[in-house]
C-alpha cells in the first residue's frame, strides 16, 4: 500500500495538481437586464481579481474578448458577486472622427458593475475632403447572475486520482483478506 500512495503522490506532483479544494475555478457570470431578466451576454473571470484580459471569456452585444482594450475587476470570494468592473471594448477604427479625414466607423462599449454604455462614430468623406460624421450613445443598467463555477482541469485530475487510489486500496484489501477454510 505504501508503494501505491507514493505512486499517487508522485503523479499528483508531476501533474502539478495540488489540493483540489485550493484549485481555483473560473467564475461565470450571466449579464442580464435587471428590469426584464433578459440575458444580454456573459463574462467568465479566471480569478477573483485581475486587470488583464488573459483568460477572460466575454460576449455582449456583438462584442467578444477579442475587442477588449482594457479591463479590471473584483469578484467577492464569498458570494461570487461582481463588486467592481471596468471593461472597455472597441470594434472598428480606433481614430475615427473628423481628424481622420477618411471613411470610417467604430463602436465602443464600457461595462461596469451596474451599467453598460455604448457609442459609435461613423464618418464619410468625399474626394474634396468634405464629409459628415455621426455619433450615437446608449446607456443601460445591467446586473450579473452567477451561473456556476467551472472546475479547473487539475481539480478533475485530482478527483480521478483519488477515486483510482480508493479503488486500488479496496482491491488490495480484498486480495489480502481472503477467507481461509478452518
């Protein structure tokens, strides 16, 4: 039995799984309209706090994680509630406006813990350099509902190793304690 426990310990160290209860799961939040409970999008945070889009999965109004220009967040470890969020996203031409003197358009999004504000600019210019630009803006209140935590791969690996170890220990115990006729 000592060999089996050493083997399982070595596998756990090689896999780098550690203790499953300490493995952090991704926090999945559904973005909803608080008045209608309609789903508007979702965001998955890889940790309780952060300031990088690495590991963040995001979908809202046609925006995805690829559009994120900056992000910082804080999630309550006890309730998984979004305590603070500042996400900025951009689709299209970043420098769109009269100064660009080119045909361009963009859409922007700022998502906080309570609001989603968006905007956009669209410009068209003729060959003579005369053009028009139009802009839009919107503001919407949002809420977040925790839809579950996704266990890390290491958690699943440790769980499977634990079950394998228990199965092996049970197998060895029954092999040793065979009934002997009297």
